[in-house]
C-alpha cells in the first residue's frame, strides 16, 4: 500500500491510496512559468481520484492567531475566503496553461478537471486556536461557497481536530 506524504506549514499530510496528490505551488511549471504573472498564486495541493479533484490550501496559524485575526473576518479584503477563492481560480488557469504546454506533471490534473462528471471540492485546512471556532469556520465556509459557486459549492474548512480523514491523515511536525 503506497501512501504519499506531503508537508506544508509544519504539518504532514498522508494521502490515502488511490489518490494522486501534487504539491502544486512547488511544481516546475507553476514556479518557472505561471508565477511570473504578477499577483498569481496557487493552492498548496491539488489531488485527484476517480471521482473528485480537490484543491487544498493549508494555513497553520498556530502561535500566530492574533496576527491573523483580521483574515478570519468574512467578506473583507483580507479574508481567507477571498484569498483561497482567488488561489483556486489562479490554480485552474495554471492547469489550463500546463495542459496547453503539454506539461507531464500537471496535465493529468487538467484532464481530470475537464470531465463534466468529476466533482470539485475545495478544502481550507486551517490550524490554530480560534475563539468560537465553529462560527468562524462556518462564516469562512459560507463566504467561500458564495465566491466559488461558479465552480463548486463543495467547500470544507477543517483542522486536525475537525477533519473527517476522508482523503488524508495529518500530523504536526516538530518545530525546527
């Protein structure tokens, strides 16, 4: 059984067998071609299986909750929901470019994405200790659903404690 492990923000994600994850914002095409377009940003991971393409953004605010509290406010210019929605949009644009340029690493992700029968899910993995966490996560989820209804309303905001573990398990890494 092969389980692929990817790390981001002092967290280790172990993806379940049958999934094809890529650390998207570190791929050659993204770094050397797409990011040259000023202001473009991508999600941390893109994952697919037979039925679903997942866009996953990881934010680990552990120890930095106060500095990031304004990003938790829904419908503001600094909101995480707006940031993640833009990253998903930009990631899709990058996948199109990778496909048009026959990029071997990213083209399979576009091929899966272009199928009309595939589900698209967006996950914001948001780690930290937040006052009234349930309400904060609900507000971010609702804003993301509203901003991304052109693509999907299958949006999840979760953390280590709240994850359903459908596609991955998570462990904290030791601080350097």
